[in-house]
C-alpha cells in the first residue's frame, strides 16, 4: 500500500511536470469559458421557459472538459504502454502492472477534479449563474466519478484498437458504467432546474 | 503553377484519387453517415430557439444549426481528412518519393485537392436534401445552385488550412490536436452553431469577416433559408473567396512540398 502511495505521488508529479498536459487540462478550458462568456446575453427558449446560454454551456463544459481530457490523455498513455511494452517491463519489477496503471489513473483523477474546480470558478467569476454554497463541494466527487468513467472508456478504446478485443468482452464493465450513467441521469433530472421560470 | 504539360497528368491523378477515395469505404461511410446523424440529432431540438432579450430576437436553433452545417460540414470534413493525409505524407516521406518520379509534388497535391473538393460538394448536396427531408425551412429556388460553387470555395478553404496545419505541426498527433482546437473555435466563433448576432457589438462585425468560413456560411444560409441570389450575397461570397486564397497560400507556404 505504501509503495502504491509512492507510485501515485510519482505519477502525480509526472502529470504536473508535463507542460502540455497542464496546458490542455487547465488553460484550454479557461480560454473556452472566456469565449463562451461572449454570448452572455443569449438565452435558449423552449415551450417551458428560458435558460441562460452561458450558464448552461459553461457548466456542461466543466463536466465535458473532465471526461474529454481524462479520456484523451488516457487513450494516448494506455496505447503507448502497450506499444512500447511498458507493462511487460513493469511485470518483472516488484510493482504489479495493475498498481502502476491505477496510480496513473488516480493522478489523472486529481487533475480532473482541479480542472472542474478551476472551470467552475472561472465561469462564476465571468457571471454564470452558479450559486456559491457548501453543496458545490459535492461536485468534486462527481467530477472524480465522471473522470473515472472517461478513463475506463479510454482503456476499452485502447483494448479494442490494439488487441482487436470484442466490445462484448467488456460486458460487465459496460454494465457497471451504464448503471452509473443511469444513476447520474436520475440525480441530474432531480437536481437540475431546466428552466428559469 | 501547373503548366499545360502537367494538366493531363493531373486529371489522371485526380481520377485515381477519386477512385481511391471511393474505395476507402470507411471514409465514404463517414462522409455520408455523419451528415445524416448530425441533421437527425438537430431535428430533436425542433422546439428550441435562441433568444436575445435586448433585441427581442428569436432564432430557430434547428434551422440555424443545420444550415450552418450545410455551409461548414464539408469544409470541416475536408480539413480533418486533409490534416490526417498531409501529416501522413510527411511522416512516411511520400512526397520525397514522388519527387524522384516524373510527377511533380504540386501536381499530386492538386489532383488530391480536386478529388476532395468534389466529395465536399457532394456532401453539401446530401446535407441539403437531408435538411429538406427532416423539415428545415429550405426555400426551393434556382438560387440553390449557387451552393455548388460556394461549397467548393468552403471545401478548398478547409483543404488549404488542412495543409497549413499539417505543415506547422511536426507530428501527426500535434497536427490532430491543433486541428481539433481550430475546429472548435470555428464552430463557436464563425456562426456555425451559435449566432454571432449575440456577440458584443464590436465583435459581431469582426466575427462576420475576420473568421474563416463565417462569410461563406452566412451566404449559404441566406441562399437556403431566404432564397437569396448571388446579387444579395456577393459580398460574403467575395470574402469567402478571399479566405480561400489566404488558406491556399498559407497551405503552400507552411507545407514542405519537396524539401522533406
């Protein structure tokens, strides 16, 4: 466990030292939030009422940014491990490949949580209708969960692409992911006010 | 520039390229299925409107976004596939090998551009038909024919930028990331999915002319929704043509046709 903890710290340092990762993970979402803020006067109208465009898209983007970056970087890393035989080499050390990969995943989840916090803070500063309340803290575990879903999908993609595995080989994992998705959709439909009126 | 002697070679190459693209089932399937999917998805948003409280303006999201896609999707597809192809030419040293054959690299590239432009025009037509089928307010008039040259202009602009991106980035991965970012910015700022009328006043005028594809997409939207003719959209068409020239010049300057 202690060795795994050290691995997580080392993986975290590796992620945070990579300028490209930080640029894509933190600067790009902030630029995009700034751009979306240009449409602050725009509204979406439906038969049920109006929704503020900036608040809707900015909060959606905070969630999408997490999944997108986590998935994108994990597909690249997972494919690279296989192509360069990293896991084969790790297998002959005292560290198990599973511990190595899970440490990488945990480090990236940390980046994702930071990313969501930074994106929401920027959106709030630019005038999105984000209500500051202690409940906002509950967004962070949700961000971690979403990032984990994105990264699981990344491993599926890398597995299908590199090993020629069939999607049915991942039946159980896809079932669990779908159950989580369903649970999140239920929570979303109960907690989100889709209209201002 | 292409001399008279090169033209027959170019036509033969263009035919070969068209056949090659036709045989690439994955590319063709994507070229046909993706417009259908996108139009179908936007059709689900038929009750949605964009609203600007200050001006009392209401814009139908379905009509706006689908006509934006009619104007831009072919160009976007062309740019994406060109970035991938041109960075692969570089990575595999294809143009180097062509340089020692009787065909010039420029002839090879021009033929490729010709074949891809035709696919772009066909995609625009397909998207227009799909849009009419699912209920976009398409104004049927002979002016719709103006979509053909404008679609070729938009596609060639995308192809030019595709070459420029593949030339500026050192690896196919970097080219792909740069292209993703450029595509996202264009989707947002060129009035493809979000109306530029809702931008702050000064920026609205900048967005109309200073972003590639913005003018040509607006011209195509006016032709489809209002039945406008070239007389009404000539200014936007001219700006679109200017952007096409800029993109092609940038592409030829940034992309090493023979040095590598």
